């Protein structure tokens, strides 16, 4: 599949972005098992505040798993190992946020993220990631705003999920 891989963007861009959320990137040797991967190699893995990637890990996977970390509540984050869990609306929030964050990675950007999500097989009822994002993602956007992850105009706050007794 022709999706952008982590070695094509340089891990330092991804590291700088994710450090804003307290996430550390651990590079795994080519061919080695990726700790904490839910979907198996070459997908990114999560254990605690560490994101595990290899050079062949898709950028969309690295951002998706990172967004799970960002979107989960503090209790789940503290016990995180491999399976991020969460609700359907949280999963939608994860997808929406990964699209927004892609604009903060040189060489990626929103159009490429949307294309890569389709290429990899993300499934949206309107048939494409772009159609979902532009026409059917109000619930995801509202959820992200409710939890302090974005502000009006889809501005990313670079904060972890804030729970306000909801």
C-alpha cells in the first residue's frame, strides 16, 4: 500500500509534535516486534506514555495511536497497555484529531492523511475519510471541544483530555 511511512518524514517531526502531549517515541529496529501494537506490525504500539514505531510504521497509525492517548481519560491513560479501548464517539474523536494533527507534520498534511486513511481501509459510512470529515463528523468535533482538545475553528489546544464531570 502506498501510505506515508515514518521513515519518510523523519521521526524528529513526530517526536516534537507528540512531546507537546507528554508522549515519548521509542524507535524499534526494522523487523523487530513492535511492543504494544494492537493491530500487529507495522502498526504503532502504545504502552503508558510511549509510542512504539518502526521505520515502516504508517504515519497515520502513529498519529491514530497517539490520539488515543490524547483522547482517553487519565485513569485509562495511567493503565494503558496495547488496547486503548474507548467509546464509538471517542474513536471518532481520535480519527478527527489525527486529521487535524497531520497538518502539523511536514510532509503529511490533511489531504495526504485523508488519502492514506482511505488507502489503509478506514471505514466511514459516507465512503471516504474526506466525506466523513467534511460532512458527518459533527459528533467527533463536539466531543473534542467538550474535552478541551480543540477550540472553535478546529484549533488544536495541545492538551490532554480534560474531564469536567461529564
